[in-house]
């Protein structure tokens, strides 16, 4: 297991769409951990609210460019005196672009912790909504492509158990120091 994250590092929570990442992040925030929300959902909401077209289902390249820039900027602006959790990272965008066969941006130097927490596919909690219009099969295909990309970027994957939110929080907090 890699060393515990240091102050200033950002711990990524990634994995399958609809696997409980945002719920876990909200629970970590409620316990006082600094967090950064998922860039992709914010881009979708912004584009829908303004009539924009950079949406994953209509302009994947435009959506990816905006998501990548927002996620990288969030991470670079994260607090330097503590560990911060983020819902996905620019590496997720690189994985999505890889699946689509689109050009890949250069990944800037980001203060990402080596240990990444991964939410596996969980059909029992997967739902579609206004921001997640794809089905579970597509989510699983994207998840399968995501894992090797994180490994290629030097990250160690820690898979979250399919359990209650409280138990997931305890799992993450325990592994921060071990």
C-alpha cells in the first residue's frame, strides 16, 4: 500500500458512473473533509442552463475539453494545507477520450495522491437522471477503460466495498493513514 496522502494532495474517488461516488464525497464533506465536486456534472448543468452544446451525448469532444480544464483547475486551486477529496479527475477525461478515439490532452502536473478510491459498478444503485443519460452497460464499458488509464498514470487502485455510505466513509478514512 502506498504512503498516506500528504497535505496538499488530492485524493481521487473515481469509478463507475452511478456507483456512489458523489454520495460518498458528500458524506466525507459532512465529516469535515475538504472536497471538490465532479466537474462533468457541473459542466452538464451549466450547458443545460445556458443552452450550451458541450454535452457528453451531443458534443463529446467539447464536453471533454471543458471538463478537463475545470477539473484540472479545481485540483490546482485545492487547499495546500490539507488532503482534499475529488469526485473524478482529469484522468477520467483522458479515459473517456481514449474510448472515443479522440485526441488526448497533456496531463499537467497535479498534486494527486497515488492511492485512488474506485467505486465499482453497482446495478442496485445505478440510476439515470438529467445529467446521466447513459445506461449501465455504457457506464461499465467506460469503467473498464478507466482502470488501466489510472494504472498507466502510476496510481494504486483501492476498490470501495458495496456497503452503506457510513461504512464506505469509514473504509476511506481508515485507508488514509494505512
